[in-house]
């Protein structure tokens, strides 16, 4: 089993789940795990296809089926369910690893793992401060059913797992496995007096308009990378007072975080934060939203501010700008803390969890 484990994994091409999936696939290579990677959301970019092609243990299946959180998705969701079921019956995997919520199938004989990366309901609570509106009811029921019908639910932080359990009321066994990311940077050169941030401009939860308002009062320029077109609606948003870089390749992102002295995340909702981890590995000092997940992940390795308070955000960023010693201290703290979240640790934890789940399912079927 350990030398030829075969899993079917879903992913999406429009957010951080893609980065997570490729990083995990890379980590599973040493364990001899073959991954049938099923992509949805939109057609993979040429760069994404090249990333997947570099991994000898990955076979990529491509589609542009809408994800369950997108506008009017349900016809696509049903088509995707049938498509994935066909792949399942062709591949006959040892385990199914779902990174979305709409495709759990009751007649699959192998264990099904669902990873709770995020959801509209917990996003809405964090960003809007209210329960999700009633027109999301089919989505809410789909998420709850998927989590309840899985053999195991995995989450990238304790804080988001607790919110998921409170919101969806599932009783499935659960486990926390922190995400990992390994970026190799050249020997650190002199950092530049710039502030960097990565985020989807169209996602209200990323709260980038707060940084836009603060930016005009900062002595250092602010650079923001990310997509400003909502993939669900096609609506494009503009952002002022910052240097907007648009969507960057992985190589370009690495170049920017290698140059930046400070990385800021003003997000109101963040289940883990891979971009923050990348910045920490690049030696950036971190100024982050004071939310439970980021406190859990980064502890005393970052300066925290209330994401609703522009003046507090400005004050914390100015602390790092004006005090070089403090900036260096937080840079070193973040770099040291980032070692907790390596690709290898993530891959090892998932592999052990896969083995345990397969063994448990085998014993159950034999009983």
C-alpha cells in the first residue's frame, strides 16, 4: 500500500486551493502516492498546467465546471459530480480527497476525506457579521451534507475547524493538519523600503480597501498583487492609492516578497494564509489582522491590528517602518515560525492520515 497508494483529489484553479494541492502532491512524491488531480472552477492557465506537469506523480484532469459557491452553479455541479464519479470508477482509488463540497458519492467504497479550507457561511459571519442569507440555502445544505457524509474532515487550523463545526453542525471525525509551503530564496539581500500584499481585490473578506485608505498616509509605497475580476460575476474592481500589480506568476510573487521589507494582511477572514507563510519565508516583517486563525498560526511572530480600525492598522505598519530594529526582529521571528509549516511536515501528516483512513475502512468492510 505504501509504495503504490492511489488517490483521487479535487482542486480548484481560482484560489489558494490550487497552490495547496500542488504543494501537497509534491510532498506525497516521496511516499510513492499517485494523485489523480481533478480541477474545476475555470480552465487551468498554461502556468498551472506546467506546474502540474512537473510532478511525476500527478495526472491532471481539466474542466471549467463552476464551483458550488459561484453564481448559478448547480447544473455544472451535477455535471462535475457525474464526471468525478466516472473518474472514480475508472481509476478505483484507495482514497478520495475532496477540496470542495459538492461531490461526495454514497456508493464509493474507499474512504472520503473532505478538507474544510473555507466556506461562504463562515466567510459571511466573519465579514458581514450575520448569518448567510436564505438564497444560499442550497449551498449551505450541500456543504453540511458533504462534511457529514465524509469519513474524515480535515482543517488547516483549529480556529476555522471550530467555526466550521459550530456553523454546520457535522459530527464527522475531524483533524487539524497545518498547510505547508517551501519556497527557496537566494541568500537574503538588502530589503527595500516597500510594503507588499497579495489578495483578491474582489473578495470583500480580504479587506484590501482598508490598506488602500491607509496607503496614502504611509511614507513607503504599497504594492498589491492579485486578481481584481470576480470569476463568478465577471465584475472588475479598481483600487486606489496603491501600486496594483495584477495577477502575478509564482516567480514574480517570489521576486516581490524577496524585495519587500513588510508584508501586510488586513483580511477579515483567513482559514490559514499561504501568502503570509510565503512572505515569512522570504524574511518579511508581518503586520496582520488580529483574527483567531492568524493568532493561532503566527503567535508572537507578527504585529496584529484590528482589521476594522484604519488608525490602528496604520499605527502598526508605521511601527515597522520607523523602527528598523523592530522590523528586523519581527522578520527573524516570522522566518523562524515559518519552519513549523513545511511542505514535508504537511505531506507526512496527510500520508499517515491516508493510511489510517484506508486501514480503518478496510477493517469496517471486513467486520
